[in-house]
């Protein structure tokens, strides 16, 4: 006999330990994906408990259930449309007042509710007194005290879920909004009652209140109904802004009325979190400390990942040699050796970096520092048309653009996020450094360091200008308002960080990996055919493409060899160097390559500089394109990034080369 | 522990971090600017003796941590009780950076002994020792000793 | 007592909100976060570059930009 299924949704404010609780309940049995049609992350997991299969859906963390953000719409649509058996709201016991605001809204959705009073330990420790019985009575919902980070209260919570499921009676409660609003609510309800289909789908009172608040999303739901005209008429006759404020106000009034009955607190003294903040957002020390921590994170990412990257590389080199050597026919050996194993290897060597970066990012987020980072950098970012939250992804871009674009997920506003995703590729990632080192080293001698530094600066300048440009053209409008909770600092839980790291790392391997593999096979075919020529030589299709595009790139000072190298750079920018090695027939020998580059009369210092500029900007690598597609949900933006990059790169490289020639270099 | 003790500790730590950071910054800058080998530089005995590798950025970070300590010391000195917060964060920062270099050293260790990478030939555990680590250990000991006094001060 | 806007407060100042004049989606969000008439706020600190500003409200910390703060009217509590 199969187990009875109970569908449970987890709701709650951000920073209340929702993810920790979710992980504590479901363990490793979870599935991460996206909500249909949007890029908001959807997590589900199943827990078998006392003969029940409890299926848990982790809703996005929200402060409210209005239509302010995609997160809020997703969360409330799930509750209204999918009708889970039980909604568990996770409430931060040390911050009841604001958390109960969401509770008042959940009540109106007419769903069975259980409240998990999380982080009770913190609240009790600082001297708060919580009256749980009184709270259950007033809120008409079972309350379970939990400390998710230490697995306390999880079983009791699941017991309550089962009890609630067995009990068919609906325990509802709602708050009153005062005579003026209530009479309007009644009027709207009366109109809505004339359309039974609407009434069956959504809670009546909830719809009425939302309409009074001017909720566009609910309005759209009503629009198709025959009653829409009467509703619009009624709404046109009132000052909606006034009602919006009044309703929010009344919710807080209701909370203020019950709050003193369920919790009395005695502490307002300086907490440890405030102490830390005093230093970390200090007028003079705040920014330097932030930059130091970021630098430390990079140092760690690369220093600690190196041995693992090396191991992966060795495994793939070994594989390429051993697997392909015994294979017949030769083209198959080449496809598998040079193409697939080489390509997959190129993808997987990023994995240690990505795992560590995400682990550290999760530590920053879990500790509460990420909010401070946005707070510190917002003014600067706002000036260039971005949001404070865009800073971390941009900074991560110096390591690798792929996780940087994935990190942009923490930006709620769609436009802000899109701009961040589109400008990250201009930030010079680690893979571009070998190109600079080779060319600057060969042609600029003692000035090499300055030239490389200039490349990094150029990347930042182009990113900043692009952000401004995009803001005034395609993605019009101002950055979203900065209205952000500064959560108290906490020691992040290891389990949450590891799960976060694993989810994102796996996502990269799965999604980006397939696209990269495809790209690699295409490049391999171009380099290997027509059959019989040397891999990637002048006679191959890549060579032909090089020759074909050479006239286009001639004004930038490139010959066909450089063009071919740039085509290979699509896969991953460090391949530019390797393919130049192939084209100059020196293989994997940097010293020999340097000598032959200097000896080649068609490359001058100026064209080398132009080539560096072009490599920096010309296009995101295949991995980055794959992630852009995934994170924006459409090929449109990936293609836009590709074309925009090429155009910008061409223009700037043209300016550098022709300008330099005019100046007599 | 009294706040006077904390002030003294912050003063000592602040000065050590700033001085060592300066040596690291200067040697780093000299190394970047000149091709001359480090042995020609007169102060290399100090740098070598204290295991200070030439490193501009790491030097700046050491000096920053020193500033946090000194800021705390001066706040406590002028009677602002919250100055203790700077000492607390100073200890936290020194622990974070000590942790980073310990992990980085683990990476080097793996390269040298597990992967036997040629570039890491001759790498010894002494190469991993740097001021971030030994100053961090000092911080850790102090933190363990004062842990409870921080709790009391904050509540 | 005269009405001032939220952004003119100094760190440590307490005030009571009288009117939220912010328009658009930011209004909705501010209301949800507890910036409603009658709420008491305390300016905790300004960011190192002077903007945004961090407040304590309803027992937690919220930071908003000066731009929005200048459209929130308050009465200072001495």
C-alpha cells in the first residue's frame, strides 16, 4: 500500500532560516529547478514520516504577498492555485512584529497553517518572553518551536503536519480593517459573488482586499470575468493609494494589538550584531574591509582550487591519450580525444573554482554580510545605473564570468539583474590573463604589468559605460529602489552552505555543460574538416573562416592566424594562446611561441595591444553564453551579448589600432 | 578582563600588524619595481626572520587589520565603550585571513606531495608560514581567553 | 511640532512617521516593511558613502536610499 501524500508549502520572510529548515527536513532528497516561466528557483523535497509521504515545496522568501516582485507572485500563486494541504510559515522568534505581517496575509488565503517559531534560542537567550499558548489561541494555528540549525523541533513539526492533515476542520482567522475598508470589501465581495467561477478559484475576501490595494496581478485575474466592468467602476471611485496605506497600516495595528500579549521583551541594549556592524560599515574602515574580504575570497578560491583543477586536468589528459590512442578510425579518435574529452575537460576544470566560490558566497549570505556589501556599495553602483547588489557578481567576474552571472540571481529586480548579466562578460576573467601575459610579455617588456593592468581597467570602464548605455536604451528606467533588511549577523550553517554549493555546482555541470559540449563539438568539426588536414590548420574550415573574416579584422591589425585563434577563443578564452601555439607550429611551448610571435612581421606591438583589447571584449565564451541563456531564460539575450560584445570589441580595437597608427606607433 | 587589558592588547596587535604589513608592502613594492634579488635589499634579514613574503596586497590588508585594532584602542582610550567592538572585529578579521592562508597552504601541500607538481618541488611547510598565520594564532588564543568577556560586554 | 523628512535625521535620532509620500512600487514595499504612519523609527547609521541610510523599525534594521527617505514625513521624538 502506498503512503498517503501530504503536500506542504514552506513560506516565510527571507533570513529566518527557511532554507536551513528545508534542508533539515528533507536532507538530501531534494530537487532544484525553476518555477515554470520564471527564473525564480523552485526547491522541492520529500520526507517519509510515520507512513506519510510529506512533499515539501520551499516557496521564495518574501516579506509580503503583494505583487511587488516575482518571488511574491510565485509564492502566493502556488498557495492559491496549487492549494497545498498545509502551509508552514517559518517565523523568526527574535523578530515577531515584522514576521507576523506575512502571517496576516497568509490567513486571508484560507489555507491551513502551522507556524514554526524558529530561532527561539536566540530570542530566549536575549531575554524575550514568548507566550506560545496565547499565541496559538490568537492566531488559531498550531505553533512549534524550532531551532533549524540544530535540528530541534523538526519531528514535532512533522507530527503537527500529520495531525492537521487528519483533522478536516478548517481553522481560519482573519483580521479586521475597520469600518471604511470593510464596507468597501463587502461591496466588492457582492459584485464578485455574481461570478461563481471566480469565486470557486480564489478566496473571496482576499480578492476584494487585494483589489482595493490596487494589486495589478489580481486585477488581471478578474479582467476576464464578466464582473470586471463593475469592479473597475467601483475602484475608479476611490483613492487607491490611500487604501493601500490604510490596509498596510491596519495590519500593523492588528499586530500591535496582539504582539504585547504573546511576547514581552526586555532587551534593547547593544547586541553583538550591532557591534560588528559599527565596525564593518564604519565610515573609513567599511570599504577597505569589504575589499579586503573580497580579495581574500579570491585568493582562497584560486589557491585552494589549484590542486583540484590540476587533478581534473591530469585525469582528462590521461583519458585523452589512453582512450583515443586505441581507437579506429582516426577521425573518431580525434573527435573523442581532441573534441569531447578535451572539451569536457575544459568545462570541468572550472568546477573546483565554481564550487568554492559558491561555498564562500553562501557563507557571506548566511552570515548576513552580503546585505552589508550591497549597503556599502550601493551609492557607487547607483551612479552607474545599477543596484548595490550588482557589485558582488561584477567582482566575481574577475574570477570567472560563469559563477558571476549565476550569482546575479540574488538581485530581485528583473531589469537590474539583466543589466548585471549583460555587463559581467566585460569584466576580465582569469581565463583572459594568459593572453595578456603572452602578448604583453612578448611585446611590451618592462611595461607588461602596466599593460595588463590597463586591460583590467578597460574591462571595468566598458562595463560601466555599457551599464549606462543599456539603462538609457534597451533596459530603460532607474535601478530598483534599495529597500533592504539588514539581518543580524549569524554564524552560517555548514550544511546550508554545502547544499548551496552543491546545487549551483551541479547546475553548472548539467546545464552549461551540455551547451559547452555542443559548442566544443562544432569547433572541433570546423577545425578537423575537410578530412585529412592538420587539426586547426590553414586548410581547415576554421582556417577558411579565418581567411574569410580576415578582411573584416584587418583594420584592427589582425592577420588570419589571429582571427583563427579568436574563433577558438569562443570555447574558452585561454584556448586563444593554445591555438596560436598550434598555428605557429610550436605546440605547447610558451618560450618558442614568444620568439615566433616577435619574429612574425605581421604582428607589431600595436596589433598585439589591439588583439588584447579585442580578446578582452569580443564575446563571452561558450560557457558564459550558456549561462546567460539559462539565467535570462531565452537565447535572445545570449545572442545580444554575443553581437554587442563583437561590435564593442571591434570599435575599441579599431580605435586603438588606427589611433595608434596615426600617432606614429 | 578589563577594558584596559583589551586596549593594551589592541595597541600591541595594531602596531604589530601595521609594522609587519609595512615591511611586507615595501618588500613587495621593491620586488615589483626592481629586478634586483631580495638579498641585496638591506632589510631582508627582518623580512626573512619574520617569515614575511613580499606581497603588496597582503601587506595592505595586514595594515588594515592593524588600523581596526588601533581604532579600537583609541576609542577605548577616549572612553567610548563600543571601542571593544573594533577589537572583536579585529580578532575576527585576523582569524579569517589566517584561515585563508592555512587553506591556501593546504592547497600547496597537496600540489607538492600528492600531485608532485614540479613547480612546487622543494616546498616545505615553512614556506607556508607567514605573518597572517602566526598573528592569527595569537588572536585565536586571546579570543579563547576573552570569549566570555565579550559576551558579557555585549549583552 | 514641524514635519521633517526621514533623511534629515541624524544617527541616534528617533521619529514617528506621519506620512509616506513615496510613489510607485517602492511605496508598496515600504508599507510592507513597516514604514506606515505611526511607526517609530530610529536612524542607526549612514553608509560609508552617505547613502543609503539604515533605520531601526519594528524591531529590525531596514536600509533605504535618501531618495525614498526624503519622501517620508516624520515628527521627531525628543
